């Protein structure tokens, strides 16, 4: 196994099941003796969490939203992600730059060139080693969110949770565009698969890339298709 720190990101619309798989991967990495940092965006730092609260609760222009999220990301990179990777730890992150493209460009309609310029400065060349994109039909994601909120007694929705199905359809489409541009770095999964099956695919994908002995290639049933 390589001793260099790796940067793994989980992406997808809310309700796709990312949190469950992040927990499963982090637990498995720890059994392999890998020091891990689990974090999220926007957030991951005191500054980032304050920005997250602001973005989720205050109406604002789409470009302002993007600027705030990129500010949180820059702080996150400088104070959490880069130091962890430099120390040989693996970083497992709930959302990163692809989320900004999906939500602010795809969903909000920010100009792609404006996003590109800001994103290049913010990331300064840092890319995830692997991105798991959990692809899920918008209606199914909405049903899952409603079930989760009912179970948790959650009654208030944030700005994103109040968005329309058309918004989330645009976000989903933008995610797919990003994944298609760099298929070697993205693992697109059908988030309608059983939770246990998704966990098997996530762990097998990571094991095959970075651990010995090699694990067999995850079967094609885990790859999301149009629909």
C-alpha cells in the first residue's frame, strides 16, 4: 500500500446515501491501519461551518453563494486537507469542488467560466484522487429525504431542501457532466442499489486501487446508467 495520503470525495444530491458509505469506508480504512480525516463541505473548519450556516439559511445572489463556498473551501484546504495529506493521512470528504459545479453552475445558473476561474484559484491544483458519485433519480432522493426527516422529527428545510425537482434535476445532470469529463477519476454508482451492495463496491474500488493483494474489479452492476 502506498504511504502517501489520499483524498477521497463522495458526491451526489441529498438523499443519495453518501453519509452511510463515508462511515463504512472510514471504518474499513481504520481496520487497515490507515489514519483518516473525515470532513465535509461547506464546513470542515470553524470558518467553514459558519459559512455553511449562512449559506443554508440566508437568501443571497448565486454568485455570492459561490464566493462564500469557495472561501470556505480555501480555508478547508489550507488548514485541514493539505496538512493531513502532507502528513500521510487519508482525507474522506463529503462533497468538494464538483458540488459547486453541480449546485451553483448546474442548479443556480452561474456562468461556467466564472466558476472555472474561481475554482482554479481556490483549489490551486488540488484534485481528489477518487470521486464516488452516487447517482439517484430526483424523485427517489426526495422520497428518501422525506422519510429521513420524518424519522428524525426534522420539520424545517434549509434553502437547498426547499428547491424544486427541476433544480435537483439540473444538479444531477451537472454532476454527470463532470464525471464524464474524467472517467478515470470518478466512480459513478447507482445509488438505488442496496446499501450493503454499495458498500461492497466502494470498499472493493479503494482496495483495488491502493491495497495489496488486489481485489477483483467491482462488477458493472454498480455503475449508474441513464434513467
